[in-house]
């Protein structure tokens, strides 16, 4: 696995703050959190009208290749490029995953 | 208000970690321990049984996680502000009731979508509380509602026993 850089962590924390508000500032962004983010993206079919879930080359089966820096950065670029409405749409779907994110950020 | 709640919860943890002493009825937002029955009291209103054994407790703004080895139970309370944040003007009770019974607005539909694959689902009511229990792929969730509460409770169990979840359904109550 290519280590998640501080810049990447800050970018994902920023995306998650759109979905979960400022509480995410204290979240530790790790692989478990990114996998959960992928699960949220992929469970929310009804939000896909705002944008495609993630660039195709970085999805194997149904799983995003979060261990790859190239994949992470492609998703960051993808979401920064007009993903705000998409992330807002994810708020309702994300409601049931908030506890899971809190657990994941603690490595649970 | 939030600060008061946090102080009360912190007090709860101090009591819990110092051996789960009994406390008087004047202390309403705290964790009570008495032998083999321990209670987590959320917002001074709802009492839930907690596992009798645990070695770590995590506290955050609106949740408590209690864990022991590979078992983790997360307790989270969801208020109207959080429901408004996701885009619904309903009360927490009406939002979840609508989502679980006949989702009609987009936010309710998306919330159900976000639960992912539901393996089994059941409903129960006891002590003026309604329990919506979901068996999901890697965890179980119980949503606890009452029309007399201005918040809902979500219990997330990872690795927890079925018996403990039944205990929640049977022995939670409004204070």
C-alpha cells in the first residue's frame, strides 16, 4: 500500500465534512475510512445522477483501489471537479454510516 | 446545551471507569452500574443496558463506543439538527418512521439505500420505545424511536451477541 499523505488526508477530510459537517476535523483518515467512503459512494445509486461514482480504471469488481495513490488522487480530482452537489446528496445515505466512520477513524 | 451534555457524559465515564458506582437519582445523564446490570443513559431520557464487560470507551460529540477485543458497540443519538442537515424538515421520529415504513421523500429513500444490503429486518416495541433491527452484512443496527423524544438512537453492533441486542430491545426504557 502506498501511504496516505497528509495532503490526501486533508482532501478526504474536506469531502467528508460536506457530508458530515465539521465533526470530521477530528477524524483520522486511514484505509478503513477510505473503504467506508467507497462503500458509501457505491451504495448511493440515486446520487449518481450528479456524477459518476468514481473513475472506472480504479475500480476492481465493486471495490475502489484505495491502496493506490494514483486511484486516490484520481478520485480527489474527480470530486473536486464539481462534486459538491454529489457530496451533499450523500448526506442522507451517509446518516447510517456515521457511527461506522467514527469507529473506522479509531481503527475499530 | 451541548457542553452540558458533554460534561454529563464525561461524568458518566468517570463513574464508569472508577468502578461503576451507584449514583443518586439527582444525577440523570450518567452511567449507572450495579453488579451485573449497567445502564447507559442518553440525554437524561433513555436508559439502555450496556455490555457487562468492556475495556475501552470512546466518546465523541454525539456518540459513545464501548468495546472489548473484537466486539464494538456504538451508541449515537440523532437530533433534529442532524436531520435538517441532511435536508429533511421532519422530526427525527417522523423521519425514521417514514423511512422504515414507507419512504416517500428523497432523503428517506437515500437513507435506506445507505444501509446497504439488509439481510433481515424486524420490528418490536416495548416500554414506549420502538425498535427497528437490521441485520446487515458485517454488523447489526437498531434504531430506537419514540414520539415523546426529540432525538432518535442508533445502536451499531460489530461482533456483538444476539443476546445482547435482545437485551437492548427488552430492557431499554424512557426515564
